[in-house]
C-alpha cells in the first residue's frame, strides 16, 4: 500500500471533522442570535459533510472494484 492510497480517506475524514467543527460554530452563533452567520455556517457544514461522505464512499467503492479485479485474475 502506498501513501496515495490513504490520502483520499484522510481528506474525507478531515472534511467530516471540519464539518462537525463548523456545525459547532453555527450552534454557538445561534445562541448569540446571529442568524445569517449561523445559517451560512450550517450550510457550509452540510456541504463539507456531503463532500466528505461522498469522497469516502467513492474511495471504498474503488477499493472494492480493485480487489474484485485482483481476485478474478
């Protein structure tokens, strides 16, 4: 296994961690009744969460396809 094989899931996990942080900031902004900033923060959180999950799902699917090709040879 090369380093590049683990770069994609590391980025995916980092995006998910960043989205959780942004959700936390959004909730803190909601407590202070700063509505536009909190809504923007939550929107950014959902976008990065979706990107991270999609990246991890694509990585897992590509790994399964590569293992399937190796088993058929």
